[in-house]
C-alpha cells in the first residue's frame, strides 16, 4: 500500500472515530471499539447478522444489495476473532462500499477485485486497526 493511501485511511478513520467521541460524549481514553462499531453501523444503517458458517476460515463478510448493507459474521468463531472480522468488514464498508464492483461468492476469491485484491484487503486491515485504537486514544494515554 502506498504511504499516501495509508495517510488517507488514517484521516478517514480519525474523522469517523473523533465524530463518535463527540456524539457519544466520550473521552478519548475511554474509547471502546465495540461501542464505535455499534454507533457507526447504526448511523449508517448497516445490519450485523450472526450466521454459523460451515468453516471457521470464513470470519465475516460485507454484503451490499438493493435491500441494504449488512455484515455477516461467523457465530462459531471466538469473540476476539468475530470482533476483528467485523472491524475488517467495517473497513471495507468505509473505504470500498462506493466501488462499482461488488464481491460475489461465485466470482472465486482470486477474482473478487482482480489484481487489487491484496491492496483492498490491506486497506481494510489498516482501517480496522485505526478503528480499534484511534490516534487520539493513543495520544491521550501517552
């Protein structure tokens, strides 16, 4: 991932987490990623759905269709794995939901985004890290 894209993701996630802190009247040192997730998905009308996928390798998936947007997570995984997975999918929702190409299980994993698959996944991982521990929280604790 290019450094400029990293900074862009940092700026986007900082704006969203800072807005959450203001709206929730929460101090930066009291930031909770689960509360942020609930706030953001409620605000953006993203449904969160538990589903027992047949393989634990499937952690979570972001679905966008004419009815709306949802994040489905594998209810058979551990709480920590689920939290990590839904934050990753939230990263996709924030960074990639406006893209014209959407994922399909029938496309095959390698063809979801063509040559951009690795970059798109790295971007979602980066956003999920910023959603879990925002800059303002780190600075307030230092």
